C-alpha cells in the first residue's frame, strides 16, 4: 500500500475548468482533493474543535444524546453494535430536517447536543457551508451528467443530506469487531470529508485494485463519488471504495493516533427515480437506500 499523489481540484475555478478538473480526477479514481476553500477554513477548524469538545466529555453526558432505537441520528458510543465499527469510533450524526428545525426554533435544538453550548449553531453553519459546496459542484456538472431540470432540483433544492462527526480512538480491537471497516462505497452523491489527525485516516481502493492512503493537508477536503452519482454519470465516474486507514495485525486491527473526520453526505430527493437500477420494483432513491442498508 502506498501514500499516493492524489488528484486535486481548485474550487475557485470557473465552472468550465471545475468540470474539466473534476471529470479528469473522478473518471480515474472516483475521488479528488478539493482545494481553494480557504474562506471556510476558520468554520471548519471551529467545527472540529467544538466536536472534539463534545467527544472528550464523560460518557454519561454524551449518552444524553444517544440515538433513538431504529434511528440513525444522534450519538453513537464506541460500543454501539448498530454502527458495526467495534471500539474504534464514536459518532455524532444529524440530517437536513434537524438543521431546518434548529434554524426555525433555535431554542429547541431538537436532538442536537447543547453541550458544548456552541455546538448546535456551529453544526448548522458548517452544514450549510458543505451543502453550498455540494450544490455548486452539482450545478457545474449538471450538463455533463445530462440531468433534467427535475433531476437538478432533486439534487440541489429538494435533496436530503447527513452530516457526521467521527472520533477515532487510538486502540487495537479483535478482528471480529471490525466488520464495518471493509472497503465500501457511499450510497449517495458527493461526499465531502474534512480530516484532522497526525496519521492517515482514509484508505482508497483504486479501480485497478491497488490501495493507497489519503492524507489531506489543513484546508483541503476529500470529495468522493457515491453510488447514485456514479449511476447518474452512466458509470463514467466510479463510486469510490474506501475504508478507515489502520494497521492489520494477526488477530487484531489497530488505529494509531486519535483522529477526527467530518463527513457530509449529499443525496437526491428520495422519490427520484434511479436510472439504470432495477433491483427493486420502485427503483426510487428511497428504494435504493433501503436496498443498500439491507445488504451492507
């Protein structure tokens, strides 16, 4: 496995140049390093600092925000079997409807933690930044993807999305506890990752089968293609297989060094039809997401 030179794309480019650079990078490997986002670096660092403040609290305080049974939003402790990452990672996850509620009723905050006090407003602000970046990427590539006006709306105004903070622990766990760490692709459109840590966090599998570690510098983000965007491109942009970078040992797996990642997952409207997918009769985005969850 190598630490490869990753393709980079400058977000400040014109739409034509942005499309050319994205197409060149994504058609080969399904991912790129996104640069030119300096204006949002302060918001990213503040989000990371505040999330670390949440994760460093004592467990009883964090469990006040534990996800509800059958729900994928809220706090996942490291031993949550539903997350299937064993003792590697704690997770905090909220979606677009949570963000909308926070903005309408800022004193309510739904299930968004109020400790540290500034986490909820910072979460909302960072979410909106990631949403705007995704919409610009999708708008710049809409003609290339041959999206109809309705499809563009499903991707850029009627969409759904999730924002997750993952806090990885410096620990070794038995192999039996890490089934969720196998290479996988994300379900939706563009995923944008911001990563903090001294050691590599992400391992990419290239279309040829080789693997390499990706370690973006401060101010850089990883943008990955998910399944639905790959299908929208007619397969020209492969979905990006990836996993948590770790050290494999004879009977255990080790993550070295504490790390934090912020992952924004952008998905089209659940009712949109998925072109080229016929595994389920309805062939809608909602059908596809249920299929992926059932077969994960």
